[in-house]
């Protein structure tokens, strides 16, 4: 349980960060425990994390601000191990180096700065930029489905897989419950995105066909009727084959005549 001083300090900091949030950062305390804060770091431009939605927690000690919080990031990022305590100068790994003047905004700005650097520490990872971009693109899906463990479906999408335990979910099989409890508005936005992009909730992959309708029509088999889709595809193929000769027939004739004249002249000079 938080001391009176810690409760007062964190309540004041919540008012401040709500009124003036740092760039690309959102945070709030849990309704049931003011010592447990949930944050969202949005990947800033110019980094491999751009557009990513990174959810994590700060767990403050009862005597805060005289001791630092435990810092974790739950969303896969390619930078930090999931749900692992991070060893930073602003975390509970180094209580003696923590300055009581530092608040929630300072802590999260420090985490954001460390995330966009390449410095290594306990709980960090060394992934490639393409890998980190992939994690950023899948972050919103991961948060709202618990790594694919949700039972919720996307209209018009037939799931191509089953993933009851999830991919590294904060609680394997929670189906995104914990994220939804803390970030209901973001969760709804994420599901709207998945519906718009036809993303399979179990795998995080889009099921939108990559080929054009014209290409799909060419792949149809004849249906037995001369007016069917298959017949249309056959007609398109025939026209495609005949169109080249039609367009270049005069070029072919001129080349043939020119070749004949040159050959005749060469043979005449040879005599």
C-alpha cells in the first residue's frame, strides 16, 4: 500500500501528465492500485519503431519518490525482453542513483530515449531494424489479441490458424484482456484497424488477396457455358496472344521486305 506521501505525489503527477503529456507518451495509474501505472510509448518518426504501440508498466514502491519503480515493456519490440524488469538508472535496479525530483514523465522520457539508442543492459535485445519494424507493424494486433490468443473474430475473415496460448502474451491465453481493461479506447481503435485491413486475429496476418480481379479471372477454369467467367478468361487470353501480331504486323512486313532487298543486293554483287 502506498504511503500518504507517495499517493499524493502520484496523484499530482497523474494530473500533470494528463494535462501535458510528453510527445509520443501516454500513462495512467491502475484504478485499483495507484502504485501500478500503465504506459503507451508510440514509436517516434525516424526510428524503426515508428507507429508502434508499446504497452508497459511502472510499479512504484510504497515509499516513492525516495525509490524508483520497476519498469517493464510487455509489447514485443525487438529492443526489450517482454515483461522483464529493465536495468536502467531510473529503475529499481539502481535505487541509490534515483533522484526524488524525477517524476513519471522523466522516467518515461528516459525509457523512450534508451529504447531509441543501441545501449545494452539487462532486459534489452539486439534485433535488426527490419525485425523491429515488423514488431512495430504487429504491435497493435498483439496488444489487442494477447498475441493471437483472442476468441474474437473479424467480420469477413476466416481464421487460418489457432493460437490458444498467444505469442508471448503477458498472460498466455488472456486474449488481450489486460490491455483492454487499461486501454479500452485504444483497444477499440485497434480492432477497427484489424477489421479495415482484414487481419486474422489468430496470426496477425492480412487475408486480403494480393492479386487483382483481372488476374483472378484469368485463373478461372471454363464453367461449361460460353458466357461464363472461364469463357471470359479464355477470350482475354486469346486476345492477348492475337493482340501482339495485330499491333506489329506492318513492322514485321517492312522488316521482311528490307531483309529481302538486302539479301538480293548481296547475292547480285556476289555474281
